[in-house]
C-alpha cells in the first residue's frame, strides 16, 4: 500500500464529474492537489466547495507544451486525466467528420501528450498515472461518433506507456480506469442515457434502470484513489469500475 498523505497529485479535468470527485477523494486522503481544467468559474466553485485549500489552474489538456509544463512544474507523484469532450449524440449518418473526430482531438490527444511527457521527462520512480477511459471502449457506442475508438485508444496508450516504463526501468505505473456503465449525474452519462433511451422509446431515467446497481462519479473517484494507494495488483494496466465494484481487465 502507498500512502497518499502529503503527496502531490495533479487532476486534469477537475471541474466536474469524475475529476471533481477524484479531487475530493484525494483531499480526504490529505494529498496536495492541483486541480486543472479549462473553465475558471468551475474551478472557483470547486475551490469554494472544498474545506481544505486546493490549488487550481486553468489549462488545456490537449496542449503538448502545456502538458510538459505541468509535469515539470509540479513534479507530481500522482496524475489523473479525467478531461474529455462531450460527444455529439447522433447516429453515423448525422455526424460530420468534425463532430465524429472531436473525442480524438480532445480525449485521445490529451492522453497522448500526458503519457508521452510522463515517460520522456520522466516522472519520478514510484509515480502513478491514471487515464479515465470508458466502457464504450469495450462495447462500442454507435450514437457517439468516434468516442468509443478514442476511449479505446486512451486505454491502449496507457498500456504502451507501461511497456516503455518497464523496458526503460522507469518505475512509473500507468493505469486505465474503465467505468463499464453510464455514470449517473454527469453530462456525458446523462446525455448518453437520454439518446439511447430515446432510440428505444423510453426516457433517460428509464434507460439508466438497466444497471442494477447505479454508478456515480464518487464511486469512480474512490476506485481511482484506491488504485493510487496500491489496491490494484502489479501487472494490471486496466480496471473495470461498475456500481458493484472494481475488477481487473486483461
């Protein structure tokens, strides 16, 4: 087990959803947290909401130089990438290439720059980098354009980075966290539920009932912090998170 107390953790995409929940979970573990997001107002709201002071920074996760700067400036022991674009929910024939490829230009590009920077700088031995992927990477998602492929590529990138870390004996751990059901209360989860529900002639709330045990951002945040503590066995590069718990993925 790894103590989180007093360690530096950078959370990218910290202003909402899983990122926000992860910030709160890390603060509860007494980590020094740097919360990063594009929107200044949402970061201000986060800072006002938490009892423990949290450092915030506006930055774009898709900026290659920005990713390198963050890693060099803060030298974090833990990094969590939870940022991502909200995909346009529409069938293939209603997508444009711009809407279809947006998750690649946001989610995948952010993971690429962050993971590349982590192994080329590199981060200190014992560091852990978590990338939040999606169950769409397993099941597909025909109403969200290129989202499923982008999230699968994030998962693959985490595996590629781990292979490099092992080969170069860097001592850095990379892990993809895969929420394998829609996350209640998030923009992406609610939007997907509404779209898939409508395609079946039911409401988003009714669609969510297909999951026996609900999954919310707090459960995903807790799984991420558990992984940072060392709850996930060595050699595992991806975990599945559902309302029922956490399981390793091959």
